[in-house]
C-alpha cells in the first residue's frame, strides 16, 4: 500500500512539473497550481511567429558535413552585411532557387552584390 501511494505521489509531481513547463512556454493558458499566487490567475499570452521552413530544409536527404560547412560559410559571408542570420538564410535560399545551375559561392556573392547595390 505504501509503495502504491509513493508511486501516485511521484506520478502527480512529475505531471505537475510538466504542466508548469507547458504553462511557462505558453502552451497552457492557466496555471494548475502555484505557490504564492495572489488569488488571481496569471494568464499570459505569448505570440509566436510561425514561418514555414525553406523548401531545402524539407528534403529528407541528409546533407554531408562538407555541404553544411559550405552553406555555413556562405551564410556567414552574407550575415556580415545583413547582421541577421535568418535574413541571410532566406536571401541565400531564394537566390539559389532562382539560379539552380550556379554554385553556392556564386549565389552568396550575388546576394552580397545585391545588398551593396541596394544600399546606394
């Protein structure tokens, strides 16, 4: 009987910890129980921007480490000009989709040239 009670208590504590994690991430609207509450429910609204992944990320074919390194180097070159990693990835991806026959380095140089040209 004591073992069963201990299992129930451990199960409840594990569920409560998980529920609080979901609440803090915004997946659950109201806390189940919290210490030191002021009597009012602390409902937080969390806005999460959802942007679909680029089409290249949806491929089921894994990339080699060499390809990942090339992409990382190309994105880092572009990031020096955009100062934003996500923007750099989107620019490189869209340029590479428009020019599939060109190399990744050529696409990175084209993006950098376009950024410099647009700043004039």
